[in-house]
């Protein structure tokens, strides 16, 4: 937010990230708890949709574990990636009857939630999180900054020089640049 508004407010960024994490996590924690408390009915409903009953336990576990991980900011990037993929799969597998306005809305909503999860996966949990408290975000952010510094410090060449160099030299990958930047 600070880049858009031209002001630096880390506290505001962290509060917005916390609120966003809680809003995203709420639907999954609530649904996972509801499915667990109504296991027989949920199993019957899934069977009616052609989903094996054995898929219910992992679904509940994913929603509860990843949802809580996002809410408290513990391995939030991993939880967000898992739930983002879960939302894409749910949209594609269960909400493709676009003749029904309700199904189209669920399809779009699942994709929108997936988009939010992928943004969270890339951005991280922020400063008001268990990851920040344990130093996990700081380690990830340091590696990203080092990679960006390494990429930015490479000399700029003309198009012709790049095409000649590309034809004769092996390209440097981002992991190689990271290792060079941290001295390993």
C-alpha cells in the first residue's frame, strides 16, 4: 500500500495483511468445522456429487489446518498455496454448470478466493504473524532481496550484445544468482 500512496506505513500494511488473512481463513475454518460436525450428512452429500467418501477427511483436514495456518500466520505461504489450488479444483470440478446463475457465481467466487490466496502466497503473512515472530518471513524476504539486488546489478547490454551472449553462454538462473549473492 505504501508504494501506491507514496507513504511508508509498515504498521498499516501489517494490519491490512492480518485482516485479509483472517477474512480469507474464516470461510475455510468455518466450513471445515461444519463438515466435521456434520460428517454423515457431508459424506452423503459428497457421495451424491460423485466424490468418494474417503476424500472427506483430507478435505476437512486441509480446510482446518491450512485455514488456521493462514489465520495465525504460520507457514501461511504454504497454506495459501494449498487452499488456492483447492479453490481452483473446486471451481473446475463442481461449479461448471454456467446455465445456473448460482453455479456461475460459485465458480467466480472460488476463482476470486484462489486469486487472494495466491497473492498471500507471494506476499507472505506480514509482521503480525507467527512466521514473523519466529523469523521465517525475514529469511524469505532476505533471499528475495538478495536475488533482486543480484539481478539489478547485472550490467545492461544492447539487444545485439544480448543475442550474441545468449547464443554462446549458458543463462544464469535465479537460484544460481541467489547462491552467488549469499556467497555459496
